[in-house]
C-alpha cells in the first residue's frame, strides 16, 4: 500500500472527513470555510480517488467506494462558495457562486439526502 498502512487507517480518515463536513453543515458562517476546506484538503491529500494507490490499496478504496463517493458529492454540493460580500455581485451570481450561508444550506441538504439513500 502506498498511502494507508491499513484498512483501519482509511476508515479513520473517512471518519475525520465526515466529521469535518458535519461540522461545516452546522457551524457559523465564520467557521464554515475552515471545516469545509479541511475536509476537502484531507480528501485530496489522501488521494481518495485512487490515482496514487497500488492494487492492494485500490481494493480497500473500492470496498469503501460508496462512502467515498458520498463524501465527494457532499464536497461538490458547496464547491461554488465565495465570500458573502462577493455573492451579492451580479458577476458572481451569474457564475453560480454563493456565500457561506447558502453553502451551509446546500451541504446540509446534501448530507441529509445522502444519509437517506444509505
């Protein structure tokens, strides 16, 4: 394995990301970026898409594919966030951008929807 030493380490990382997303979905707008960005950074750092994994590790990722996909979908649900003051500008609105208040709503809805599908 190239990134994870064990399946339990992978599960721990997935739990950390899910906890960050849960925090981001219920926190103040001041704290949203911190939690959301930490979740995204962990997802990228651990290359959960498998592009750096050997066959053994890829098999572990495949075993957790649904959970990883749900994390990815949750991250995508709020990926067009920008500063609240910018979210009021017409150019940002036309580009589909929104502020932390809307991002929190979108992330919360995504997490609820994904939970209902499980």
